C-alpha cells in the first residue's frame, strides 16, 4: 500500500494546496508499488499472519483517511502497528494523518520511524521532503527529494521532480526550479500542474515563446481553467497576438465569467 502526498502550486483556488488525502490502493492507477520499497513482490504465501492483519487494518485506515474520517483512520493505524510494530507503511500514513492535524512534530517522528524501518522507501522520502518544504527547511527537503529520485525503481520521479521544483521556487532558486520542472515535464507532459508552473516561471522571467508553448498545450486540453486561460491571455498579449487573446478571453468569459481572472481581463489588468 502506497500513500503519497501530492500538491499543486497554482493561483487563486489552486494556490499551494496540499492533497494529503491522495492515497492509492494496491494495484490502482497512480499506485507507486514500484518505489523500490521491497526487493520482491510479497505474495500471500510469503506474508506472515501478523503482517496480513496489519495490512488489512492499514487498508481500512487508508479508506477512512481518504474520506476525511481522521480519528477513525488514526485508530485503525494504531491497531495496524499493534499487530506489526515494524510496518513502515503504517508509520507513513500516520505521518500524513498528523500532517492533516497540523501536528508537525508527530508527523516528522512518524516519517523518521518509517525511514528507519525502510531507508529505501522513496514514497516516504517524498512525503517527508514535502513536510520539510512546508516548514521552510529547504536543504533537508531537497536531500530527501534527491534520495527519492535516485531510487532506480521509483515510479514517482515526475511527481517528486515537480514537488522539488515548487519548493525550489519557494526557496528563491528559480534556475534550479526550471530545471526540475523541465525534467518533470519530460517524464509527464500531460500533468497540468507541471505544465502550468513551468509556463508561469518562464513567463515571469520573460521567456514568452517557451511560456506560450507550455500554456497553449495546457489550454488546448480539457484541463484548462480560469488560471491557465488567464496566463495564456497575458502571454499572448505580451506577444501581441490579438486573435489568440480574443479567443482565450472568449473562453474565459464563457466558462468562468464570475472568476477574478475574468474581472481582471475586463479591467485590462494584465500586469497585476
């Protein structure tokens, strides 16, 4: 069972949202069972009885966590760890629960326990790195992100590169952030979070042609929203592409007419 932190860094309603409820069941889309946490796949015959009981409790805890029933999830995690005190994945989920409860010391303690039990767990390194980034402990967070990315069997490298890039932006390391986001885009070009953040970074430093490439690709997909359309409008406006500005503005006003981006367009507030 892999439980991961995913996050978004977009303006307005999508600004720096930590989605700690993004828990993946074994074998489902988005699962990172290839993180390198185990040297081999554990089958039913390999699994000791105490681990099976702990795993079943953790599956229940994950479901409750995703539903927002935090106290029930925490109780199931406690029972999972009672059955198997060496179950690293239970400590990972417990850390995410404490993050949701904003109990940072207990969250950090749980991440440390998880890594002590399984130092090669890239998912835990990613999650712990995000926690440290939120606390402004950037050098420590970058070390953990690098640890996750270096794992050759880790299936979440694009996600971690994206998260690393956003943390580098927070730390003022814009060149490094561009490199991380570009690498993430190469691995997952369809990810709208990566595409938006990379386009926004390029726009802010005046690389308008490249910004146009990434934001156009996003706005031509079903994942466009008010924020992405507004960035596209500002980019095309600076490039003096009036037809493109008008087409994007029509979409913005038709689909998101009550948004602050539509209001900004009506005011001509391209440089706010």
